[in-house]
């Protein structure tokens, strides 16, 4: 990939987001990396030190509507070649619609589905038309076709994200952007746990490869980190 291509990683200070940031840098990209508390994002600052001039660390809390709605303006004239919106939460520990409260459901749906698409819509004019790629960290658990039950609130939030992303893709057709609902695998992160099957490094390497390959595809696809198609 050519130097000076620019990626935006939302939720870049740890886990998958940090791994993807490292991988983009290793492939020669420049990166805008967001964190809720940049002053505490020590790993990002270490990357900034080791890649001078190639990492811009920006504050963003996706649960803050004012921050969401104002973020695109902070990019100035920068044109993005790839975006990964990675912020997400697992939801209440009980995981059940039978006992969920309105507040629990609202917070989960906003963070996992509404905020990512709201942000992507606002960023659209900053994504390079014709070749730009917008990816959402989704999950195979958002597949309606493959749903054995369990974790129903989280599944619903990711299914909602996939649905909203499809509608956004249709809306942005004139700009000829590519959208990907991207399953990172079951990854050994704070959310995935120590027993998860995939390392952050393997997931990140695959995710960036999928994003690069999608350049100019002008589609919305549901893929995993290996590039395999997933059933909606």
C-alpha cells in the first residue's frame, strides 16, 4: 500500500483497535487514533514516539453525542482512505431480554449500533470517494441466519449494527464507498477473555488485509478477519 494513505481507528487505545493501529503503521499507513482519555493511552503515545509524524491521537467518547457530532470537524481537510469504527461493549452481565431494563438496552444499542453508524455518516465526506473503505467491528453473533441462542442482547445490538450499516451503504452510493461489517474472530481481549481462539495480532493482521483488499469494491459485505463471507 502506498505511503501516506490515512486510516482512522476509533477505539484505538487497547485490544483490537490498538492491534489494527499497529498493523496499519507496519504497512506504511498514517493513522488517526481515537481514545476516550488520550492522556492515559500510553500504548498509543509509544507508537507515536516510534513512528514520528505518522500517528495523531484524538479524544473521542462515542457515548457523548456532542463529541460524536463534532468529531468530523476536527479532521480539517484530511481525507481518509480507511475507517474502522471499533468501539463496543458486551452489555449487562445477565445478557437476557427477559430481565433487561430500558436503560441497559438503550446504552448497549447506542454504543454498539447507533453511535458507529451516526459517526460514519458524519465522516462520509472525509472518506475518499471511489476507493475509501468504512469498516465496523461487527460479530458473527450479529448473524440472524446463524443464531443458536444465548447472548441475545449483544447479538441483537450487532444485528442492528449490520442493518444500519446496510442502509448507510445505500445512502452513500453516490460517493462509491465500500462498507464492511467485519467480524474480528473470538479474540483474546478484555472482552473476549483469555480462552478466546484468536490472538490480537492475527486478528488485526487479517482485518487490515481485508480492508486493504476491499479498496474500490463499492459493496457492503459481512466478512470475518480471514476474508470469509458470513451469512446475514
